[in-house]
């Protein structure tokens, strides 16, 4: 009777418990860590329905999501320049210094790493303030000669890559655009 009770009353719990038991111990530990890290932030995930986020510390307005696909530096710049989110223009790629202000090792924002030839699509934790939804490394508008900087919010470092018209072989790999505006908060 107890098994029948589980099947009728708790089918999702029963299926989840069975799946959890099938996971290897290492996977169970990883899942437990993710749940422990994410649960305190669940209430703030509702704010992600907003299209933009105003950072009162820097007085900048940020798009809540990156562009969601691989782009080279010129495509990233064009994406921001042509964007009309939140009914205003003036979007641009952030400087590397502005991207640094978003990084916070203690902040956790859930994003997604797209499917590649090395791994399936999977959720990922980014150390970024504002609950921004990221899917990769973020291009900056900071250029030195033919190289542009980008920021990795998983590991907390900045690097540079080819930003010339014919970008390098890896210039599109896992690079995204997120846009920023100097527009002030409107209420």
C-alpha cells in the first residue's frame, strides 16, 4: 500500500528520489552544493523578468541578459549600438573597468552554457552582481590596437583577443555582448 500511495500522491517526488538515488555520489554532492548555493537567491530571480537593471553604485543601466550567442567583437559592438531595449537608444559595449565592477566572487547568478562539441547545454553559476543572465564571456568596448578585452565571470579574469575585421579562430568562441547605457533610472 505504501508504494501505491507514493505512485498516486507523490509521483514527482518519487521519480526525483529514484533519479537522485541513481546519481553517483560525486554528482549528488555537486547537486547538493548547487541547491545550497541557489536557494538563498531564489526570491531575487523574480527580478530577472525586468529587461534592464540600474546599478546605483555606478549609475549605469545594464541589459539583464547577454545576446545569447557567439559573436566576434565587431558583431558585439553592432548588437549594442543597434539595440532599442527599454525604449531608448544609447546602448554600448561596457569598458573593461565597468565589467570589473560587476564581478563579485560572493554573488551568484544562474546562467547557461550553450551546447558545444565538448559538453551539453547546462546551467552555470556566474559571479556577477545584479542577477544578470549570462551565457559566456563578455566582450568589452576597451580596445588596444587590434585587440579587445573580454571578461570571464565564472573565473573572474579579463583577457584580450583579436578584434580586427577578420577575428581570430577563437574570437567567437564563447564570447557574448551585454550592453550598458549611461541613462539614469526612470521610474
